[in-house]
C-alpha cells in the first residue's frame, strides 16, 4: 500500500513544511541519494513543492493543486483536479486568459489556486508549471502566409504551429496533415513542428476521418509480423490439431447478424431436454485457439483492445484472415468454437451451465431482417427456412421470458434510439435514420447476456482471475440533479436509494411514448457511472446482475479473448492455484487496457459520426428545422433534430443579454424571463457547418423570421 512506500511516507510526513535536514532525521532508514531521488520525483510530479525558505511540503499546503488542463476555443481554460480513488470529484478550476502558463489542452499541470471565483462560482487558478505534455502530434491544415508555413490545428484549442519549408515533405498548402511538435514555443516564438503524415485534402470527410484515427493512434494497417502470423494460419479446421472437443456438428446451430456483417463470432442453438427444460447453446468463435499468448497477434490485439466502427468501415482488432476467415462462423463449414450450454426452463430460469471447447457447423447464415420476417409470418421465408422456423419461434419465446425476468429483477432498459448513418459506395453519407431493433435483435441480446452472466458466475464462484464487466452505483449528486429535472414531469425520484431501480424504470416507461420526455432517458444515462472492465466482481448496476463479464465477442474485444484463454486453461486443467499464478497479473493489465481502449474507441466513433453528420447536413445549409434542447453549456445550448444531428446555438447568436447556464438544465437570461430548458421544442436554422470538427451551428428562428445563413 502507498502509505508504506517511501513516496507515501514522504507525502504523509510533508503535510507540514520541513527542511531537508528535518526530513532526514524523520527518515533515518533512508539513504541520502534515495531520499533526494524521491523528493525530486515527487516535486517533478507536482505532489510536493519547495518554498523560498527551502521547506518541502505537499502542494496543497501552499495552495496549489495538480490536474489536467482543458482549453477552450475562447482564450480561457479549466483545470480538472487530480482525484484520489474513491474520493469525490471537486469542481474544475477556472483559468483566465493569459494565465495558462504555456499549457496546451490535455497537459498535466501544477496550478496556484486563488480565493477569487468567476461568475459561475468556480475558483480561479494560474498555471505555475507544465508537468507533462499530453502528446506530441496534432492534425490540421497546412497554410502559407508570405514565405512562412503553418499548421492550423483542427481544434482551435491548440495554437498555430510553424513549419519550415524543408519539414513539409510532400504536403501541399490546403492539405490536412499530421504535425509532430518539436517546440512548444513561448511568448516570443511560435511553436515549431515537422509534418509527419499527409491525410488528404482539408475539409473532406476522408481527411477528417483520417485525422481522427491518426490523433488517437488507430491505424488500419497491421505490422508485418502480425500479418505474417495471421496469413500462416490455415483457413480450414485441422481436426488433428483441434484437440479433444465436443462435436456439435450435427446440431441445429445457426448465426443471426446484420445484413452487412462480414464476420460472425456467435451462433445459437436450442433443443428440448427430456425433463421438459431447454438446452440453450451460445457458441462463440474460439479465437484463443489461434491467438496464443505472447505472440505478435496477441500483442497487437492487446494494444488495439477493440475494433473501431464508423459508417461503412471498421478498423478491426484482428486481421481479416482471422476475423473474416477461420474465426468467422460461416455456414456449412467446420469451425472451432467455445460453447456455453445452459439448461433453462420456459420461464427463463437457469438451472445450470457447462462450458466446452467444441467444433460446430453452422446450418445457416441468418440475418436479423430475415428472422424478424419469419417470426412475423412471412410465408416465403418460412418455407425457405422450414428446418429452423420452429426453433426460431421457441427461441423467441425464451428470449421474451429472459427479458421479463431481467426487468423484474430491476434492470434498466435505456432504449435510446441509435442513429444509423448510411453511406454510398464512395463513402459519402446519404441517409441518417434510426437503427431498428426487432424481435431477432432482442433475441440475440438476451442470449448473449445470459451466456455472459453464466460464465461470470462460474468464474467468480471458482475464484478464477477474470476480467469482469462492472458498473458501479450512480453518483448521488448526479441523481439529485436528475431527480430535480424529472420532478416537473410528475416523477418522484429518491436519489438516496440508487439501488431502487424500479423508480427509474417508471421514468423510462413514461418517456417511451411522450416526445416532451424524450430527453429523460439520455439524462438518466448521463447520471450513471461509466461501465468498465475490472479484475474484481462487483456486479453490474444497469443490468442488475451480480455476475457479469464479456464472453461473446472475442473477434472484436480483447477482454472476451482474455476470458476464453482463462476458461480454456480451466477446461484443460482445473487447478485454481495454477490458474491464479498464470493469470493473476494478466487480468489486472487486461482490464485496465481494455477500459482505456474502449474509451478511445467510443471517442473515435462519436467524433467520426459527428463528421459524417456534418457532411450530410451540408446539403441542408440554410434550412429550418424543429428540434429539442438536448444540452446546455456555458456558451449556449445544443439542439437535437429528429434525425439525431445536434447543433450549437451559440450565445453570440442570441439577443444581447446576460445569459447564464443554470445547472446544465437551462440556458436563461440572468435578469430577464427568457429561458431555454432541456427538452424544450425550438425552431432553428442551420447556419454553419465544419466537417473537420464535426460542428454544426444553429440559430434560433423566431416566429416570422429566418436567420441568415453564413
């Protein structure tokens, strides 16, 4: 524990200022050089400081703090303070213009905190020192002024970077480029950099997406040694090397995926048992058979952590030779699988489960669309797939029972409409609609949840080291804010009882068919903690599940692959001590890496979607729409259109007044009566679009007026 380390002892000791001689007397067992190194390390990290009288103390004693510098595009910034584990999150500090100390967005900094507060009640601070830079590469447009060249970053949160002619390479003025920062500059000199990649013509959707991927360190191309290993894997199952497996090739097993899916990593089966129960089979591609520990494939999969999806494209976790080839459960060919076989009754109660390495032969590649039509009574499809119609109907009945049990135990159904951005062959967005979830989509969801819970329960009860999927209880302060917003709609939420999810289920049911309440599920989601991966089983709040992990998508998620590897080891040799020794450290590392790469993927996918939406809206520039207020910031409010596109109504476009952000619930006049509250319906005109940033600007349209499009 930290308090027993030298750093921990020093941080405790230096709650009050001490000279170096006093520190040495207090720590007689620590050598002179070791102590100096520790003091230098803690000082460099901003945890301790030395005053003019040469006394060391923790930074807070001198009114200082460390945190992450968060720039804005308007000159001022904020610093999000570092937070100790399990400690409440303090408010951000406000950094006035010219008080940034040369910090850039994302840098870790040391600040001096003032007693003065800004108009939002945040304490002001001044950056004393940049402790570490967030990164050395940015993307932006290459421009020329006179004989000088500059890169204007895509985000105005960053300063312009000077580039000498010899460091431009093949880039042309007007290109979107990646620039490696070589000097961060000062009050006299511009930041300097070198062009490291040309990403395309600035302002195009292709360049915008390339920039997002590049900034996040995500690349389509796999290292040569990874491709070499993947290409060497045979594309047919070799039964001689498959090991002793449960042979399920004669069973009615089939996949159900989207129309455009290229890889199929899960298949399902259902058969009646002699005791009247059902045997539900969830059969997952056995990726761990091919991606072995410490191999180039494994190292690259661990680094990527997850596949990244954006309209019309995927950056896969594994090379296509695996994901679309031997690991894909294609129909009518032998494939290696990991099967979860669960005994269920008709009400959805699980009586037991076993897990086995298997070999399967999918009998059909079904799509959600086809199964939905079969379940709805489509005569032609029911004749074409007569061999699986009865099974599909029984599966649907079981899925309904599983859903009913899940909701009854308190699981939250945050059924927020998901946008689907459809692109043409050239990759251009042509339609934005809502992704439909029919009976078959829900069926697969329930079966996958059931398999994930069964594996998690088994791993936990056998005390095997595991990468769990966890979801903590929500923050009470955020629940209080949600309760306050929901109250005018007639809901009485008790934020002191987060475990009582029934009160949130009432809200979600009520919001389903009332357009005025459309914002409520989104606000509830924002008040919940973010799900993450962990090496401890602490349950999943949103699913109301005591045991949960991810087992069902090892082609596209590393934690699933990790679970397969550990469970495989158990199947081969059920020695708990040996499994603990082999995987104890691995699951800690895999959980952290998987959580980090998931956040990165979510950020990339959201930013890419914004760019595609902005590109789509270019054809609607100047048009007028009805939307709802979906978010409130210090500089305006966001309006969401029925097609899910969101745009900012900036405060500068509103009538001149003192506008304030009222607890992120309403944007209103401080003295007047005008107010724009979350969920309010407003009419707006699309006035400006920036594909690079994915930003769409709206202006309010009062009755009988139209804002001029820029």
